[in-house]
C-alpha cells in the first residue's frame, strides 16, 4: 500500500469516526430533547391533576394531599412511582370495553356518567335482567374494532348496538341525534369506580324481584320520581 493510499484510508477512517462522533452527539441531543419533552409533559400532567376539583380527584381515588405532593415535585422527577401508586397513572385511567368475542372494542376519553339500572321490558329481553347503562358524550366514544357491530332499531326513538357474533349488548343510541350515547356497564373492561345513581322504568320492572331499599332515586317510564 502506498503512503498516499494509506493516508487516504486513514483520512477516510478519521472522517468516518468524526461522522459517528457527530451522530453520537446528535443522538445524545435527541435523547436529551426527548427527556425534556417527557419532563415537560409530566409537569403539564401534574398541574392538570392539581387543578382538578375535589369531587373529580375523589372519583379517581387521588387525595388532595397526593395531588399537591405530586405537583410540588421538582420537574426532573419523572415517574418515580408505578401503577396505582402513581396519581397521574390513576388520573389517566383509560376507559375501554367491548363485547364477549372481541369483534367490537371501544375506548372512552372521559369518565363515564353514574350508572342507571333500567327495568324496562326491552332491557329484560336483551340482557336477561335489568339493563345497566352509563352515558358518555358521543364524541368521547371511539370504536377501535367494529367488524361485528350490528344495530337493531328497538323503537322509533332508539337503536341498540350489539355484537352480531357473540350477542353482547353494547350501546343504546337515541335517534334524536343528541350529544350523548349510552353504553352498557357490563361491556366495560373495568367499571370499578362508577356508582349507581338511579333506577329507571321502574313501573315496567319484572314481577319476579323487588328493587329493595337501596336509597337510589327511582323514576317511572314517564320520568316521574317515585318513592
Ligand atoms: Zn362479539
């Protein structure tokens, strides 16, 4: 190998090593930028958590002291806790659900409303017993699988969404085009944290059971509150 060739190779090697050092520094900068973006996002989440009113904090099982403690952490202290010990993890609880066979899957971006028990004859036929429903804004419900989703117009004012393969009841959708859709509580993956706040259509309940004294509001099919 001639000197000039060696020199050329050496130069090439040096250039290559400079390029890789450059990529290394670039990589470090990108990693640092990502880390700072994580910190910044975590900081944003902490402030959002701290800004929640007491009743919403209590809904997600985070105490005011937990939220303030989290917000007081220095910005670089990222996820130092894991799972349910982490208030931000709890605050970001993802509401999801689907049918028995998985042909229909959905996600909900907001905390669903309290649960209504519906005692009407249609719910009895569809769900074997009382229908348990929650409500969400239509815009907050996202179908992530709908291959087997079918609809049945159960009356001139509503249609019921169900899985055409496994039969699970999923949605009750008023045809008035309102902003809200109701979702069966039984189809939620984890309905814990929700509570029942009313019985509806109690005048149509099956004659084989008593609702019992549970202290929860009761309404008839015309919306009248009864004892
Ligand atoms: Zn199914």
